[in-house]
C-alpha cells in the first residue's frame, strides 16, 4: 500500500478514537471540576467541531461578582 493511504487511514482511526473518548468522558462531566470540563470542551471542539468558547470558563471577578 501507498504510505499516504496508510497515514490517511491512521489519521481517520485516531479521529474516531478521539470522538469515542470525548463522548465517554462527557458522560461524567457532572463529576468533573471546571478545569477538566474546560479540557473536555477543547477536545470536543477538535473531535466533533463543536463550539469552544474560552469565556465560558472565565472565573475572573467582575463588579464584585463571580
């Protein structure tokens, strides 16, 4: 087989594995801390193309509120 075809197959398999891992981890999202949820959102963006907004995880204190 051509090396390019083999590499393309490996990339496809890795993407599928990443999607499986993200979906499995998402089942336990309620038990995760904020840092783990942010990492899961970042990986989900790569795996599924879902939106990842860094501001969703911003814990900066604004106007005395958090």
